[in-house]
C-alpha cells in the first residue's frame, strides 16, 4: 500500500476531525474512504462528460465510470443531457 502525505488548511482539518468523530474512524481510514469516494465521483463526472461529448458510447462510459450500464443511464438521465444519438446507439449495438 502506498503512502500519501499532504498539508491541508486548518478549516479542512477541522472538518476532517468532525468527520472522524461522526463516522468513528481513524484518520487513515477516513482519508482513504474520502479519497476513494472523491475519485469515484471524478470518474463518473469524467465519463458523463466524455459520453455527452460523444467520445464514449454508453457501455464504454459505464465501464469507465465503473458502474453498470443501467446505473450509468440513470446518471445521464439525472444530468438532463440529450444522450440518444445514432452514433451512440450504433456503437453500443456493435459492442453487444
């Protein structure tokens, strides 16, 4: 397991301390959990952006986001982005 060390502003550290107390976690576990959640959100946002821009098909974007096609379709629906296009549909059918 790798090690990451960073300095944070006092207000962020205070918020982390509140999180530690609320979740009853040690600092290392809490930071790993928050980092994993943040990276998951980043992957999903990036997949959504690339999908809406036409860079990824629905199934490829779902794979990139590390979720099922149905979960990813729900994410897309939540963004209110128009996402059904002929090229997306053809790419998804080709992948099946």
